[in-house]
C-alpha cells in the first residue's frame, strides 16, 4: 500500500538535521510534499535548498522564533498541512545529581518546544479545517528509566500536551499523534557509547541491574523506522487516528 496525502502539501519539520528528522524530510519529499526543514544553526549542514525544500534555523524553545518560522514556511509554500516535531535533547544523569539547569534545558526543548510548535501548527491548520501533527516522543515517557528521569518526564509532558491538543482541535479536522521510539541508532544515542558495536549490544541485551528490558526484536531501530511510522500517522491512511501513541521500539516496553 502506498501512503497518500502528501502530494503538493506543505510540511513543517523540526529537528530536521538529526537522524529521525532528516530521514522524515527525505521521505516527505519523496512522497511529493513541499518541506520546510528547521533545526539549530549548523545542524542543517549538508542539506541544500530545492524547489520543494526550504531550510530555516530555529530554536524551538523561542516563542517568537517559532512563530516567525511558521510564518516563513507558509510564505514559502502556502498553508501548512503537515507538521512533525522531531527536535529533542537528551540528558542521562540520576535525578539526585541533575542540576536545575539540566532539567530546564530538557523541558525547554522537549516539552516547551513541542507546545510552541504544535500549538502554532494547530492554530494555522484550524483555518483550513484539516491537518496532521506528529510529535516524536520516547518510550521513556511511559516507562521509568534509570538515569533518565528528567528526560522521561519531559517526554511524558510532551505526550500529554499533544493528546490534550488533539482533543481540543479534533472538531477542526486536525489529528495529533505521537510516534514513540525506543533506542534508535542516531548520534544522540551513539554519542553515549565508547564503542558503537559494544554499546548497541548492551542496549539490545538489556540490563537487569538497571531494571531495563532488552529489545525482543534483537536490534536497534534505524531513524528510517521511526520516520516511516511518522509518515503513516501523517498520511490519509491514518485519517481516523488521533491522540494515539504508536510505539516503535522493537517490543522493548512490552506494550502496544
């Protein structure tokens, strides 16, 4: 089955320089969407503008910058129809050792950023009476993780705000959904390891002493795995799906 609902439609992507965001930009363009790709300055290096692609620097925690980027996106391609918030940052320290600044940074990007981007998208989509928004969450937002309490809390906050927004705008024809990855082979994850091969093997095997299950499928996700799930949620084939969490973690959380 070929996913539909992308041809000629404007899409707005945050975190477009990272693994999942960059993969999603490529898939959206291949499906015929016109994409505005945003990320921090420098993160979009290696990407080049094209008739169907605009690149914009963006700090998703800055309300004025988010509104300006959304306005610029609509000026470039017309009313936004699709939105993917993939921007995110990671912090792995025990809560008792985490300074308040670390907590604030996580919530600024992962929760505040999701709020500003999703709210801005929904406000514009409401004028059209249709639209689809997807936020990239994390399975740590639903399952406690050692040394990831603040990260999980920020992702849990983003998940609840998106579900609540989905309820508020459902009557306007706007769908809001979460794609929920587990461990995914991105620079964010591999940057935590001294050796990629050994680090990946440890994640797949799990760690009982840290109360962490392994991955039943026996492999890490690729960015394309997560982007493909997001594409489904954005597509017309998911036209009756809203306020849903689509877990893409190889079974790691032992839940649907």
